C-alpha cells in the first residue's frame, strides 16, 4: 500500500508530492497552478522511469511536463494548463520480465484511478491522460469508467482488446465536485495517490464521453513489437488499429523517447489534446 503523500508548499509551478520513507520508485510533481487551471494533464510514463531520472529531459515526466507548459504558451488561446507528472507506480526496467507482463500496470491502474478521483475533488477542470509506452498499458487498465476528458496512448506496446464498445464510445461519470471551502487552499489534506481501494466511489451523474487518441513515431522501435497477448506475456491489440477505435494523431518521424521533444508534431498535438482542442489536432496521414 502506498504511504500517504504530503504536499510540500503550494500547488504552484514545481510543487512536489513526496513519498516519505521510500528510497525510490514513486513521485508526483505538479507544474502550473492546479487551483486556477482550466485544464489538467497527467503524464503517465513508461518503463525505466525512476525518481532519480524524473527531471532528466523531455524523455522523462518532469521534462515532459515543462515542455507541455511551454508549448501551451505558443499554441494556447489563453487556457490555463496544469500538468501532473505522475510516477505513481513501480515502472519496470525495459529489459525485464515485468516490461512484457501487466502486473505492474494492474497495480499502477489502481493508483492512477485514485489520483484522478482525488484531483477531481480538488478541481473541476477536465483531465487528460497522456500515456507513454508501458504507461499506456497502465492508462488502458485504469480507463473503464474513469472520469477523464481525453486519453492519449503513444509509443504503446499493445492494449487489452476493447469490449463490446470502442473506447471512444464508452461513457464516464462526471467529475465529483471540488470541495467548496478547503480548510487550507495551499495544502492537501488528503493524498493524490493513497485513497484506499475500498473507499466508496463518488456517485455518477450525467455521463460524458472520453476522446481516445493514439500515435506512434516514425522511428519508434515499438512499431516492430508484436501486438499480441500469449498467456501472461504481451498486452494485446494495437492502439492504432481501426478496431480499437482511437483517433490517430500525427506524431512525426521521432523515436520512442521523442514524443515531448520541442518542435515536434507530437508535442504540439499532445498539447492540443491536453488543452481540450480536438478540432486543432492534426490527424495522422493514412498508412
């Protein structure tokens, strides 16, 4: 069970949610002002992500969050964006059995659902999940009935096959309302990651659809990974396949770790998804 998180300072640019008594593994950091945000994006990273490398570059969640905010100032129409860089699960090493099984994703999905629930208790802003590589497996497992406006899967090794409806057709409950009068607006009195699985789920109101997106870089080696599931190994369907039902967006020629690199079509489109502007997202050219 995850330990309780405490907020170090206000939820402003670079505010950190730390996990005391853990030497490594999990960290959540909020970039931008969550209290005044019009939109919130959660960056869910993939394998080989650690606390030690969290801020290393745009290949890591902290750098990705900063890149999204910088791009939002270029392409935005005045929307206020907050980005949550989320390492709320034990991301497996790339060269490990854990990276080709879903055990870490199952536990990560539970933590991600708790985070989204808690964020909706703190803000009424729509939330977008931006899910890279193994992080897309985490997001897809968390996805059923999750109250998010958008979910982007990119560099994905495969996704569990959808049920009788495609992801973009499924409906989700509206977010739970924000607390009307928080006792201390600069501090969380509850964790973003440690709501217990047994806690009651907020009641659903009028359902709203979630937009599901998918993309892969032209030089991403993940293209050559078979999108199959054989017993406990593999993850299933290709998120870009027509049967999955996602909107395929333009990424450009980049590799597996280039999705948040400045100046790329992928960063621009992911930012537009985060800002809730689906009409401005450039679709991928037909294969």
